[in-house]
C-alpha cells in the first residue's frame, strides 16, 4: 500500500475480532492490514457534530479510526434531525456530544471518543487540537472556518474541508505541507449579512450526507496513504441539477496564512477573520430603523395605518405569514415598487430580519421615507406576539 | 459565446437559469453583460467599484481567474466561467 503522510505512532496488532470486523477493508490492497492499523492509530478531530460532522463521524468510527475528537457546544434541537443523523428524536435536548458518543459506541465500541463541549476559540483551539493528526472542518460559520484553517496551517495539520449551503457543496483538503489553504481560496470572509446562513437560506438534508462522507473518504485516504487526496483541488457539487466538477486550487504566495505567514498566532487570525459585527455592517450599508414586534402589534391594534411588506420567497409564505401582508420577494422588489404606497408607513419583514434589512435599505434608496424593519422577523413575531404562527 | 455557470443560491437572481450565455472577450466583459441583464445578480459578483470580491472566486474553465489576469483574462467562445461563492454551512 501507499505510505501515509501522517506521523507514525506505536503499532499494535489487530485483535482477532477486528480482522473480521474490518475484513472488507483488509482485502482491499489499497488499505490492507497496514492501512487498518494506521486507521486504528489515527486521531481525528471533528469540529462540529452537526450536518457534516454526523456522517463523517459515523463512517470514521465504522472504519476503525482509533480516536475521534468531537468539538461541539450545542444541544440537539428538533430542527437538527432533518440532516444531523448522529442524533435521534429521543436525543432532543441532550448535549450533542452525549448523543454522539452513544451512537458511535454502538457502531464501533473499539473507537475512543474524546468530547470537547465548548465553542472552538483562539484561546482553546491549540490545546484541543494538540495530538490530533488531522482536523475535519464541519463548522457552520465563517469565523470558525477561518480559525480552523489558521490553526491547521500553524500546527501543520491537514484540514479536511467541507461546506454546504442549500443545494451546493464544496470539499477539499487544505493545509498540507505543499498544498493551498482555505485562505488561498477565499482570502477573507464576506461581511455579516451578505451571505445568508443555512437557518435562513435552508439546506437539503441529504447534502451534508454527501459532503460529510466525502470528507470521511479524504480523511481515510490521508491516514492510509491510499489514492489521491483532494489536495490542490476543489470538489463542487450542485445536488439540485446534479452538476459536479473538480477545479484546480493554487497555493497563493500572498496568502496571509500559508504564503507570507503574517498570521502568526490565532488571536491575530481571529481578528483578521472575525465576522464583522452588525455595527460595521450598518457603517457599510447604512443603519436600518427597526420596530419591535410588540410595538408593531400595539400600533396595529390601535388602528394605525401601516402597510406590512413580506419579502420572503413564495414557498415560505405557505409555512407562516402575517395577515394582510403584501408579498414581494426581495429579488423582485425593485420591479414592483409601484405596488407600494409612498404615503404610508411600511414595515418590512422576512424570517429573521436579514433580507428585510436589505429591503429597507433599497426602499429608502428609492425614496421611501417611512420604512421600518421588523426586528427578528416573523420568528420574533411568533415568539413575542402570536405563538400560533409557526416558526421554521 | 462563453457560458457562466451559477450556483443554485444565485439562480433566483437570474430568472432561475443556472447557466447563462454571455457576450464579451474578457471575463470582466462577460460579467458586465450578465450584470446588465440581471441587475440583482451584479452585487453578488463584484463590489461597487467593479472589482472581484475576496469571498467569491470565479473560475475560467478550471483556473482561478486571479492567477490568469483577473477580470482582464481573455475568454474564448467555448469557455466556461463558474461563480463559486464562499459558503459556510455545516
């Protein structure tokens, strides 16, 4: 078999029952007994036990990776279950690490699971990552993705990358000795608010299954030395139209992480990569006047003439909506301005307040003077005013 | 005429089309062309000064345009451009 690029650890023969358990690996010449021993010796840290981390952890445990580290601070929520297959309905409310440990132990009791019930930060990342051979990035936000990348570059540990949104997925292997890193692909994260999160934009439940298993595949290849890992290549998947391609990634000599090396520690990296707080976004895009749901409710009850504009997509209207709202998706707003009265006050809402903030900016730029953003969107309306409105 | 391939997240801004034909002899001209035809798409492809974003990578066939001339990179009628924005979901 090929030679692993990961550090050699103490060897140990497989136990008799392990020959049977891993027999389908052992008869693959690319894996074999040596590869299975390498898997047993390997220590893989998964950051995030959610959509991507779930299938990755399940398959790495089944494959016989000796130690799986899991970093997650969160508890299982019912909205996780559509895609986070490590957890079940009976686990709702449990810590994800407890749920994950039970499931992984059932799949393979020979795997040692180390849990880190914290949010990965510049302060704790080095200590957590210490002793792991590679890190699998299953995080759900830009700040942690840049932190994971910089950690991998500084520690000299491969970053098995996967990321998803709606129907699109990406996978690669970053931060190997000669390969590019995540900052070579995207130097900086987008400003907060420009790119919607999965909670706002949605994600096809099976997509993290596709991408997370690709990450598990790449981890196994790195550990065993089998095949050709996705180093210097980016796999792009569009599950909606089934388009799949691999594009070339080059190492950027001006990359502040792996090129110029100006990022020397994680506190610097965190400052560079931190998602801009909302005040900065307002400075860039212009502050948006807001109205609290309770205030809007009181004004409507008192008979104030207010127009409500819903800028969500048509499929969201079927889930929940506010009575009497005019419905114009954000993308169609500019072409339908004549449907709005310039004489009325307008309260704009979406699911959580992000898209409606953009709509308020556009309306003000178009000359509408009295326009408000509903703080927290229809979600907050449900929480604060009318619980009969479903949240999603 | 070169084509521009969009991720599914951007197709609603281009009348639902995930592959667009674009006129132009450079990457920048092709981006200009679809930005004119689909104004809502424009701010997702380049900043207000017409420059590429650091968080949206554009590929000309399999090459990142930053390494082959950026928006000035020449395109041939058979070329395919791909817009690959950063996504962070997990």
